[in-house]
C-alpha cells in the first residue's frame, strides 16, 4: 500500500471539497479523496445551477453575497463565464408570495410577470415577486476551475478512493483511502450525504445530517422560454422551471428523506410534474430528455456546519450545505481556510467581522 503525507486531508470531491482545496492550497499541503470514479458525481453534478442571493437564512445569504463577489473577481481575472444574469420569479397566491418572498425581492403585478414569462397562464397565480440579482452558473466550469487551481497549487486529488478506516493518535490521522495510506494533521469532512457516516468512521459524534431527495429533469418543449428569461418557482414549493440550453429544466421541489446513495427519480414523478405544470404554464412539453435526483443534506437547524469538531480538535466539518452548496461555496471555502490556517482574515482579503459572525453561526455542535 502506497502512502502520502499532508497537512490537510479533504474527504469529498464535490463543490464543497474542491472549492476548499482551491482556496487552501496556497497555505497548506493538501490531499483530496473522492470515493467515486469522478469528481462532483452526486449532488454537485445535479444542481439547478441557480445562485439566489435571497434564498436561505441570514448566514447563508451573507455567504452567498460573498461567493458572488468572489466569483465576479475570478471572472474578471480569468475571463471564464462562470455566471450569467438570470432573474428569479416567485408566483402564487397573495398569502403564499407574502410568506415566501424575501426582503430583497420586489413585488410585481401579474401583468408584469406575464410580460416576463408569457408562457404562464394568467389564471394560475394571483401574485408575483422577483429577484433580479440572481445569476445562473456553469457548475461544470466552476468545478473544473477549482480542480485546476487546486492541482496547479500542488493538491493531490484521488478518485475511486473510498475511505475505509481512520485512526487518530493524538497528533495526527492515519487514513486508508482506496489503496493509499494517508497521514494528515487534520481531516476535513466534506462528504455531503455521507458526512455523518465519515464522522462515525473517524470516531466523531455525528451532527444529525439528513439527506433529502430533490428530483429534476430536462424536457423538450414547443414553447420553451428563451435562455435568459427568469427561473419561475411556485411560492407553495410545488415546482420550479427555468430555460435550459437543452429545453426546460423542471423540478417538483420534493423534500423526502433518503439514505445516502446514488439517488434516482421515483417512477412517475416527472410525468406527474409535467401534468401539473401544464395547468400553470403553456410550455408544450413533448418529451423527457433526461431526469435525475440529487440529495440535499442538512441539519435540523437548516444551517451548514463549518469548523473544528467541539470534541475532536483534528476533525473539521464542511457539510450540511443543503440546497446552498454552489451559491455559498466560495464564501464557505474562504471561511474554512481562515479557520483551518488561523490566518488573519484581512491577510486573505476577507472581512473579519463577517468571518467571525459566520463561524459563530455555523459552528459544529
């Protein structure tokens, strides 16, 4: 069995692990391991690819704003088209829109909503609100950017390397991942739906992280909205849809507990969603191009968990992002880098007050 040594071992090759590897690499010797044969295989490859600054509790909103600022910087310096403007339109009854719309959303009339999204049926909703600060993101391009940046800075990335054992001797870790034995000072748990299982393997108490199903599909449609028009979501959480290069992306927005695994759509779920959407919008769906299910993993509080475990100083949590993974990823990686290195946030170009507030809100229990 070959061996590797590092300062930090990151377990998990989705957006959480890769963005941290990218941010941390200039300051630490890092190894990242992923159990699947490719990076970003599970939740990260099944994202809605929409970053919504008004979506989530306050600590998440702050990390989202920071992520958007950091991504703007990357785009300016590299020319990579990581994001594109794409508004978010909420529709439903007056009561549902009032309850669901965030403070950053602006109420608009049904006539204004129909002008933006003429496929909508006027009788299907009474109220609407819009967030014009949202963007779509190219998740494949963003994952690859972090992978390349991490690799260029010396991060060793291993795929098809499931963690099978982990032992802490008081000074560091000995971890078996695939056919490698890896010694590290710190283990970062960025394992998504498997995060509590990884903690158990490491002898660390779980955080109560629960995976929930979220199905989506790309459908062909004769009246597909043009690319660049808003993403439309029901205020009662019964669906969302948005334009996609391949047609229309649709989702029933279900919240159903699941076991960690390679989730797949339940038979009939997408077909029932298409029937429901036909009562809301004249999309003219002609077929299902492909469908998938991702797992959104979260704590009971609804907040991610970031930081060293309260009972284990060598174990660091970076998990529970729920549906906020991509939209908080760069801000979360910056926060984790500060906590892991003990650096002055100002030296990393980060705001000390924001970092301290986020660390307090998202700390491990």
